[in-house]
């Protein structure tokens, strides 16, 4: 019986992992390569993540340097970066593309916190929908007499405890990232 809820724990873990990846791309005081790694670049008739096409580094706290492995796609990378929602203009310097990020203002930090809040809420919504699906599965098992009523209530309690635990993890991630964003 215990296995119904535990078998679905990996869905909760995947939601948490996705959230971690999603909020890691939010900019803090120091830029990081993960801000641009997932940007889609169209080259040679296919679309690929930037990290598959170039070496990405941060030589300075507010600069990202991108060196494509194939110099022929330099313009494609520049175009993809210009179209992205980074709000910075790429600068081509020989065979390297540089992105110089301005310092975050108080207003831009608050805007990032709003985006963070939205992403956290999306993760909570995903958890709730997963919880509802698991709950329906447990109830249907009880209706088909595969489990007893007591086992159903035990599973639902376990499900609620697990959901509460993962909501706490989401809150901790959010608090940590918000602190990171607001630190000057």
C-alpha cells in the first residue's frame, strides 16, 4: 500500500529539479553561464542549445564570453542572443561574442523577485495537480476493493505529508534565491 505514494515521489522530485534549473537561470549580482546555456540557436537548419555549440565562460562578474566551436555560426549565435529576453546586446569581438550585463538596480531586482514568485507558484501548481492525480488513483483502488478504507486514509495522509514536505522545499529554494537576488 505504502508503495502507491512512494512510487509517485519521483514526480515530485522531477518538479523540484525542474524548478531548481528554472530559477538558476535568474540573474543575481554576478552573472553565470547558465543564464545563456539553454538559449536556442538556429544553425545549419537545426535548433540547438547554445551550450552545445560554444564554450561559455564568465571572465568578469558582469560579463559572459561565448566562443563558438565553429566560427561560421557566430552570426547565428549573435542573432539568437539578440532575440532572447536577456535585455543585453551581444558584442562580436573577433571570434568571441561578449554580453556585458549592467548592474542590477533596485527596480530590476524587485522585477526578478516577481518572476521568481511566478516560477515558485507554477511549481506549487504542478505539485497540486500531481497530488490530485495520485489521490484519484488511491480512491479508485479503494473503490475497486484492491485496498481497504483504512489503507486509503493512510495513503492520503502520507500523500498530504509528502506534498507538505515538497512545498516546504519549494519555499526554501525560493527564499534562498530571493536572498541571492536582493544581495547587492
